[in-house]
């Protein structure tokens, strides 16, 4: 049995029509009859597992939400992005392009994760931070403020990048490293 259906409450994004979802049965924290967020079609949100799109969040294009993932607030997941396992995307955050958010990672605030970027483990990307290119954020890393991580950069361990800092190229920031202010890191820092 399906866990949700598309209902006639719609919104338009250009030429794309998104449909509000409604739970057909109770599962996880969701009760039967509860209204959710918006999807373009059933290909965007798995009918199995407790994953859910809630409030005014939107999932469209070829994006997929599955596993135990939870998208809520005004968040947008689009392109061919995937959010899965126990990951959460919320607030006004956007995950798009070919990005992946998984593990117990959180993307929130006005953060953007896009390109071929990965955010996983217990990592958090929030406030106005941007993660793009083929950047990989994992472990317990925190990316916040107006930080910008791009290229093939990796931030992991308990590392923090915040303020107006940039980490790019093939840089690796890890262990307990902190990059902040207007710092620009192109080389490995630990």
C-alpha cells in the first residue's frame, strides 16, 4: 500500500507543477491524513520507509528523497540531487544539481549544496554557506556563515569553516582545524 498520494493543492515553478502530498497511513511521526510538502511526482519521494517532505518544502526535477530522510520548512531539493539515510534539509536550504546529502547530515538555514558535492556523516552546512563542485563534507564537520567550499576540497573530522572563509582546489581541512574570517585555503590544513 502506498504511504502518500498527490492531491489537487498545487504550486507552479515556471512550467513545473508541484503537488502537495497527503499521508495515506500512519508511519514514523506522520499520521494518516496529514498534509505534507510538494513534489513534482512520485519519483521524487519514496513510497517506502519513513522519509517525508513536510510543510512548504519542495522536491522536483529528478531529485530523490528516500530512506529516513526528512525535508521540511521552505527547503528545495531539485535537479538530480538525492537526500537519504537519516539526512535532513530544512529552513530555506537548497540541495540541487547532482549533490548528495546522506548519513545524519543536516543542511539548513539558507545554505546551498550543489554541483557534485557530498555532505554526509554528522556534518552540518548552515546559515548562508555554500558547498559545490566536487567538495566532500563529512565526519562532524561544520560549515557556516558565508563560507564557500568548492572544487575538490574536503572538510572532515571535527573541522569548522565559517565566516567568509573559502576552501577550494584540492585542499583538505580536517581534525580540529578551524578556518574563518576571510581566510582562503587552497592547500591542506589540519
